[in-house]
C-alpha cells in the first residue's frame, strides 16, 4: 500500500472519530439543559426558568408551521419532531451566526405508544439544500441560512415535518457546569485530552472521585483514547447524573441565576415555555422507548473534497420509517 493510500485511510478514520465525538456531545448538551430545568421546575426558581426559556425563544420568521402539516402541531396532543442543531460559534471559530452546524440530531416522538426515534445525521452528508438550490454538505445549510435553512434541508431529505428546533452552543456544556461550581465524578482512568480551544494535552486527569470543572468534564465526556463507545456512553450518563444531583442539591439554589444565564445565552429554540414544561413533565411521567437510528452511507470524495454519500435504498427505508412513526403521509401538503 502506498504512503498516499495509508494517509487517506488515516484521514478518513480521523474524520469518522470527529463525527462520532460531535454527535455524542450534541446529545449530551440538551439532556443536561433539560435535567437542570427539571430540577428547578418544582422550586421557587420557577420564575427564573420561565425567564430563561423566554430569553431562548426564537421563532423562525415566515414559518408558522411545517409545509408537511395541515395545521400547526400541538405538542400536548400530536406526534412531533425536534431538530437539535449543535454549533460552535465561539470567538475562536469567528463565524458568528454564519457558523456551520457541528452536529445534527433529529428526534421523532410518537405519544400514543411512548416511543422515540433518535437519528444522528453526519455533518458531511451530501444532500440537496433548498436555500441555495444545489447539493453540498448538510452542515453548510446553517451557514447559508441558519436554523430555517437547516430545517428545510432536513425536511426535504426525509419528507417529514420538523416541528421544533433547538440550536445549542457547545459552550453551554462548560458554562452550566462551571455555574454549578463543578460536578463530582469518579474518573475511571488517567488520561490527557485537548480542551475546547483544541490545544492538545491541555486537560490531564488522574483516576478517582473528584470535582471537575466544565473543561475537565468536557474532556472526560469526549475522550476516545482509553476505551470504546459503550464505555464512553456510560461516562456520559454518569456526567448527566452528576449534573442532576448537583442541580437538585440545596446548595446549588443560589447558583441558579448563573446556570439560567448560561442556558439562555447558548440556546435558541421555537419551543415556548409552556411547551418546554410539557416536555419535561412528559419525559418524567412517561418512560420513552428510544430507538437509535443511523444514516447508512459511505465515505466519498468529490472534486478532492470529502463527503458522506448516503445510501439511496437505506434512505428510502428510513424515510418510510420516520413517516410511519409520526403517522403522516409522505410529501408536503398541497396549499
């Protein structure tokens, strides 16, 4: 095998690892924010939760409902979908509102049978983007037109409605934990990992029960150097539990202002406060059966650039599956 071939394989392996890391983090952030909100709903900080939710609220102009809906969805009655858009619009990246999406997660919920399907969409998927009327990587949609262009791209790809969105900044992960004064975690091994500024080896931890700040918790959640995806998932679950315990503790109540500020400044969503409250109560009351879904495809290059080429047959099967789960017919509604 030539050196160029080996370098190509190594490059593709690194890209796959980065994609998995971003997907893992975008799952973790909304769960953490939801857990923090859930811990506060029953306290006298209810008003602060409402204030934060209102600060995060941002409708998409000219979009009262999905074109795949006859009427706007009612979250307390209908099956629904949420698109989670993970972005890194930090000052270091210097993209501002024109940042590309680092990760996309599509969640569909069937309320009658209490099931959810969670689909991770590879950021380099080669798809048609209606905003610009040509095909390119799906993560470019956010740079072209923000959440609206991203939602329209996902709707076009799967021919289902995207009813809600949550645009979250990875910075929220660290800021919430720091606002709580850190979280107590049993670190299972010693390791070094890059920090949020991509500085290699900036975070070093030794095994044992200890209090982690946001940067350290981020490093523990995303490291892939020691074990496998299953064990990494367990670590992330432990971090979620630690956040819930810390957020619900009496000594954290005085820190909630900072927690809510961190959430409010790092998330935008068209979920109203009432809809968020319903989601929290629904998640607590009804144990959802969650099925993880993936987009099958293969690594590809076009004009010397890397893309993830979707498998057409698998895509059609996935479309049908998601449409059936939401109990809708395929295609947009005739206006």
